[in-house]
C-alpha cells in the first residue's frame, strides 16, 4: 500500500486545521477513508430511510466510509483544505441530501460528519439560530435598527470578515446581500463555512495574520526585518505563495508574498513564512512549486 501523509496546515477564519493525520491512499485497494461524527446519527438505506434496528452512531465516533479524498475540480457544498487547496471526499445525493457510503454499504448524512481524517469539513452554506435578541448588520459591519429575536433561524451563505485589517475578527454570517448576523450572536452551523473577507469573496483577495514572531525576507531568502506578535503590523494582504531557499535552514520553505501596496514600508513587497501566519480570509493560494537555490 502506498500512503501519502500530508502535513499540518493553517486555515481560514482563524481556525487551525490540523492535517497531521490527513492521509491520501494512492493504492486503489485502500479505497476507504475515516470520518469523525459531529452529531449522533443513524444508518440509512439507498432510499434515504433509516435502517431498522441499526445501532445509533455517536458524536465523535469514527466511521469508515468508501472513497478517496480527491482534489476538487468544481464547486461542491462540502469540502476540506490541504496545502492551501480544496479537496473533497465524494458523496452521493439522496432526495437532495448528501450521504457518505459506509464500508458495509449503508449511508450516513454528510451533515453529521465533522472531520475527514482529522481535517475539518467546510460547507458553502448552512443554518444559524440567534442566541439572543440582536440586530442585523450591514455590509460594512455596522449595526442597523433592524431587530432580530432570540431563536430566529436563518440560512446563511457566507462567513465574512467585513473588517479584514482587524486581527481575529469573529466575522459575520451573510443572510442576504446587505443583511448580516454577528457570529457571536448565533449558534454556528453544524458544519461551519469558510471564513472570507467581503473583498476576498468578490475580488479573490487573501489575508494572513501573524501567529508567531518571524522575519520578513527578500526574494533571495535574506532577512529584511522582524515582525513580532502584539505589535503592528500583524496582518497583510498577500498575492502569491512560493518556495524560497533559506540558507540557514538549508532547505526551501513556503512564503507568502506581501503586496507592493502594503501600507507598512518594512514589510511591503516582502515575504513572510507560511508557518508563522494563518490565513484569515480569502481563497487558498496554490504554491509555486519550482524552487532552486539562489
């Protein structure tokens, strides 16, 4: 059996997706994947009916399902992220609901799955319920006078950071074009949405926030300046992800390129280690694979 073990990555929305145990089976004989439940669930048949006398599967239980994790070539409602790219575990639709096929030929609802091989599952839409009386917010993240009662349920289609330069902004769930709910005022969807900025959603812009002290480097890998957690700047707009040879480490490492329009002179047009930041908004950037020693 040929097994490709994938490393830990940082994710969107201030959530750390640990893919330490994320495994892709390249051998067709190993056509199964482990998923972890986020809710108690039952087994279903091919018609979407509950299997009689079947044992209830419990939250946090691991289940073996058929299929291999694949790189996503088109949009799907449920997916995960590895190495800054989207992957999915194929599922089938029964009466409009998504199901994974278990190794025993029964089915479980994808909505009841929280992780694929320890990788968080992400959805493109979901439902939230308000935890208290609140109000809608507009597209600029400002409160409106439009009141919302506790216990109100809404379908949401995006989780947006409407103020991307604010570190660790919790975000807002989008209900409609100009109606948003503050994420701390609601119970989040069972499978959460990808955290984006409004600009990123519309214009494909990616932002990163600082996780640990590190250096800003030049394109040749030499040190240019130092950035420290708790001090500005600690958030940047980035436009590509590439390998740069770091002579002190004697290896090529992944770095984000900070845009040339960055307001901070000491970091503008520089490179920051992918291991020192987390992506807080925007699409995943595909690494430029070619690298050589400078």
